[in-house]
C-alpha cells in the first residue's frame, strides 16, 4: 500500500469517525430538541391549566360575593321581619290593654246604669207605697 492510500484510508477513517461523532451529536441535539419540545408542551398545558384554575377561582369569587350579598339581603329582611313582629306584638299588647280598659269602662257604665235602674225601681216602689198609703188615709 502506498502512503497515499494509507493517508487516504486514514482520512476516510477520520472522516467516518467525525461523521459518526457528528451523527451522535446530531442525535443528541435531536433528543435535546425533543425534550425541550416536551417541556414546552408541558409548560403550555400547565399554563392552560393555570388559566382554567384562575378562571374557576374568579368564578368562585364572584359566586362568593353574590352569595354574601344574598345572605346580607336575607339577614336584613329577617331583621325587618323581627322588627315588624316586635311592633306587632307591641300594638297587640296596646290593643289588649285598650280592650281591657274598654271592658272595664263598659262594666262601670253597666254598673252605673244598674244602680240608676235600681234607684228608679226603688223610687217607683216607694211612690206606689206612698200612693197606696195616701189613698188609704184619704178614705
């Protein structure tokens, strides 16, 4: 073999090694690119999930606000009903006391009327007796 052939063979071997090394580096770069793409896809999915979570959290906050406002409205209505019930109780008590006073006044009026009727009845009876005595005396 000649030196040219040996040198050419060594160059070919070197080139083959360099090609294999370059191929290895290319495959390494390809794997790295694939991993980077997987990370990018994972990051995009995580971003989408985070956005969905944020939207759900916002919706939950809005619902909480609405429920809190509804609860406050119910609390105010319940307080208004309690106050109306208290006012009704007071008015009912006043009406009861007024009824008692009216019944007492009616009883007093009836008592007075009865006393007048009894007085008039006694007066009639006395008049009758006097008339009957006078008519006996006159005879």
